[in-house]
């Protein structure tokens, strides 16, 4: 297995996201070519993929941001293909993201995970993430969220 940062979007990348994103969201929605281009153009966003035999089997997005309390990172959209689960793909993606965050001198990495994702939550705890005593709020600015 290999973990890489995507630096160029082509139709195969779009196809991979078309297959993976519904496994994360439960909806038949996925990013377009242009939306993926926008993600990778940002210096503060790392779009990572796990590959095996040149097939994409997982993805993770790592976002960096700077606020008055210091530089931080956020992990979003972690998804491992259903046929590759239980093989250490999620762990490899998270480990790579942690290394990148350390290199950028982030003080903390946050992530959220739905409680129903039992295996994912167990992995995050095993890798040193702790559950915060905080409420998470969201204001949806679109009717589809």
C-alpha cells in the first residue's frame, strides 16, 4: 500500500471519488473535476489517497488553518473502500496525515466521526485521538446538507 498527496486531477481521480464518496456519505454525490481541482490548488489542503496495485482504496483530506491560538489541522472525508476495510488503510492514511501536520508544525489535529462508525472511532482512539468535551454545531447554508 502506498499513500500519496494528489497534485493533479484527471478523469481517473474523478472516477475514484465517484466510487468512494457515496460509501462515506450514503448519498450518490461526489465532487466534480473542477471541485477536486479547487481542493488541490489550496496550499492549506492536502488530498491524500491510499493505493494498492495502482487502485485507489482510500482517501483523506487534511486541512490546515491558522487562528490566534496557533496553527491547527483538521481531518475530513476519511473513506476506505468497502473491499479494503480491516487491512490498515485508515491507519496508514491517518499516520501519514499526522506526519504532514507535524511537518507544518500544527499544534493539534481535530476530526469528527459519527458514533455509528464504530471501527473508525476505535481506530482514532487507538491512534491517540481523544474525545473532546465540546458540542459540535453546524449551520447549513444549503438545503441539501
